[in-house]
């Protein structure tokens, strides 16, 4: 470009004068800036076209050979996006052991893993760091970094135990790797493995005694460990208490000579708590237990075959008489049962039976206690719930019912 424009400016702005004062030079600069602003204003505003916008940046990147491997369509899982030929060729050169030393390949995998990590593709990051470690390069610092980076990716995936193992390997390559120690502290804290947290903190504090993160984590771990140990002791005590209660219950049943249907049919004398768990739907959650005075309290089922109805008594003390419960349910002060339309189920008119192991009826003296009934030579408790059959004495149904058994 010729220098004519300079002569033109000198002529137009300063009348051809060449000896400029400082004030004249400043005035010239100011005028030129003003002219430039006016020129831009005269150009007007035009819309930005054919560039990357918030709406199309992903598509634009997908067309770029270097960005394409990291941009995937919706629904495509990590690792499924195809590489274009250029990217694939670059990758082969980058990771080819014939063109790179093990250290260079490991370093390239590390960089690739870091890139995937930044894009929050943690599984791909783990894969790349793992490939880097497979190179078994002689650079201990690089190997330590690969293990620590893989631990970080595992952390984000929630694989805390795997992350801890990688931290352990990282400090084998670099015993003073505080960053890996801090990662291990975070992971073991997530696992609530307080002994491990304390151990890792102690290792780190030997390297950096003033590290506040390690100090704080150790204090928290010591506090939580005390609470954990306390809860563990309470749990053991509760388990021992429950076990003792179960043993006392079984001993009480055996001492009274009460027979359990399934066990005695099998010829076994041993009793387990599971043998006493009620199997009838109405009795679920209720189990025989020892009361305040060490008496057995049973769930009892009253069965009314005439109407195919039942009553479930959740707590029936072994010392209570059968008649007392019948009066409570069918006495003069009790309303009739909803299914007893004829109001014939009256306590004084009721007769009680039980069915023995040979499917024969045995009459029960209602003035007897529940314990006396359960100790009857022919009585066997089935499904952890004693059952008693109730019918109206002298009724047609009672006659037919008894005849069926005879």
C-alpha cells in the first residue's frame, strides 16, 4: 500500500503542515477515532450468520473431526459413538505401541481419560486410565497418577471400594501422594469404615501434619467410631436378650409338657421359635410369649363351624378359664355376634371341643384353664395357635357335626 493516504490526511486535517505540536497530534488521534466510530455506525447492524449458537453447537462439533468422538446422539451409550476415519487414524497413531514408548502411550491414555472425565463420562475415563496402567510403564509418578485418576472416576460412579483399592496402589508408586490419601479418606468415609478413615488420616498426617482436611476427617471418624461401637454393643446386648427370652420360652413350654403338632408327629422333641410362629392369617404377628408373672400367653382361635366363622383372641393367658372368655363374648351383657341371627350362641349353652392328631373330637371342660387343655394327652398345638371348636349344645348342627367325626 502506498503512502498517499498519509499525505491526504495531512492535507485534509492539518492543511499540509508537517511540523505538528503535541496538541495537534492528540487532536488528530481524537478525530481519527471519531471518524472510525462514525464509519462503524454507518455500516449498520447485521445478524450473525452461519456461526455456532446455543442451539447448533452440538451439531457443529459433531462435524469436526477432533470433537466428533465426544459428541453422541441421545440414547447412545458411552463407547457406542463411531469414530470418523480421521479421528480413528489419529487415535491409532496416538496409542500405537510401534510409534510410541510405553510411557508415551500411558501418558496419552491418561490425557484421554482426563478429557472423558471432564465430559463426565466416568466409565470411559476408567477404561482409559486402565489401558494406561496396562502399559506397565517405568514411570512410577505416571502410574500413581493413573491410579489416583481412576480412583476419582470410581468415586463419581459410587464404586468407593474400588476407588480405595486404586488409592492403595497409587501410594505404592508414590508413598508421599497426599492427593491419593485424601481420596481414600473420602471413600472410606462414604463407606463409614471409620477404622480405615483413621488409618488413612494417620498416613497422611505423617506426610503433612498441618493438613486441616485430614485433621477434621480424623476427628469425625473417631467420633463416629465411638457411636458405631456403642450401637454395636447395644445390638449384641439386644440379641442376647432376645435369645435368652426365646430360650426361656422354649424351656417353659417343654417344662409344661405341651406338645406341638408338627414336632411330635415327626417324633422330634426339640422346639424352635419358628415352630411357634402363627400360620393363620388372623394371628400373624402374634406369638406365644411369657407374661409379667412368667405365665405363657397364647394367641387362641375360637372356631364356629356352623357359620364358618372364627374369633381370634390375641392374648389368652394359660391361667384363664375357657368359660371366662365365653362369658365375655357370649354372656348376658355381650351383644350377639353379627352372624348369630337367631341369638342362640349364649355362653351357658355352648360346648367346646378340640380336634386331636387323629382327627377325632375331644370334649373340653370349659371350667378348665387353657393350660389344662393344652396339657391334655391328646392335644397338640398346631401352627403356634391353639384352636377350640364351639357349637350350641342340643342343636341339630351339633348332632350332625359330631356324627361326621364318629
